């Protein structure tokens, strides 16, 4: 974990709810897709955790959706603003098990950690299929960004206004060698129940302190409780114990 001051170099809307923010600074602690960062916002006691969408030698990108006062305040931050950021939090996806045709499944802003993963998998010559799930057509974002990587992209909408009607599971009939998924807890559970292969889950829904002190993000697994901010947020399908 590393604490640094970053400068906002991009902050723009992608859809009525979603935005992209790019921050410049010391990214030496950010090592791979799956990790998250914790942003300190003026006027808010708790930091806000966000999965890293992409990173280069001096900047990283996050995707975020307006879900409360903190994220609403983020949309108004201008380019040039300074933010106190904890980087290098959490573990990364393991790409060694991906096989030749991995399937990446995202619900809403769950696309964030999967974009960097898709970019690396494509660079390794993998045939990557991406399923992006949204409530409606107006909420769709990052479809073209995944396509630009050379991924096959399938979009589902709950109201049927665009792409495949239904939830992301409605598009899971494609053959694949392995899966990676990020989204709500309910979505993760249903994907795991439907999937015929092994896979990895980014379980970054609620991360309180971000570094294992508050214990609020503990997930029950076959080997006992795991703190998602320290032992995750990436877990394997076979180790997660669901509530029901």
C-alpha cells in the first residue's frame, strides 16, 4: 500500500450515471488488474474504493457510477484537482488459468477491473468475449472501448431496450475456457451457478477501510473468513460460500 497525491487529468461522463476519471502520479504500487485504490474526498470521513480500470507508467483510470453523495461530488471535481490516494490495495486476477477463450462478465461499473484484464489477455493472443450488463440502453458504456481491444462484445439490458434482453446470464451460452466476473453479489452468485468452467470473481462491492482493519468486508469461504480488501477482492469460484 502506498499513499500519494494524484492530479486529476480527466473526469468526464460516459452515461447518465457513469463517469471516467484519470489521475496522474506515482503508480508504482499498482501492479495489475483486480487491484483497487482508495480516494480521500474533502468533506467526507471515509475514503471511497474504486477498482483500477487501466494504468500506464504515470497514471491510472477508474470508472465510477453516481450512487451517493461521495460519487456525486466526484463528478464536479475539475481537471487539475489534487486527491490523496491509497494505491496498491488488494490482489490481482490470475491470467495463467485463462485458457484460449476466456469470458469476461461485468455488471455496470464492474467493467472497470475487466478492461485492463481484457487488454492484457488480448496482448497474450487470447480470444476474449466480454458480456456487459446494464438496466437499459441509455446506461450502456465502454462497449466500444472493449471492441477496440479486439474483444467480442455482447451487451444485455434488463428492459430489453438494447442488445440481448435480460441479465448477463442470458448471454452465457457461449463456449469459453474460463471466466472472470465483476458485479453485484447477486450477479456473482448467479454467474457462478450457471458457469460450467472455473473462474475468478472480483468481490469489490463494499470495502470499508480498504486495508483489513474494520473487518466489514469479510467473506465466508471454504477456508474460513477472508477480508476482501486484504485477501481479495479477487477470489476463485470454488472457494466462495454463498449465503443461501
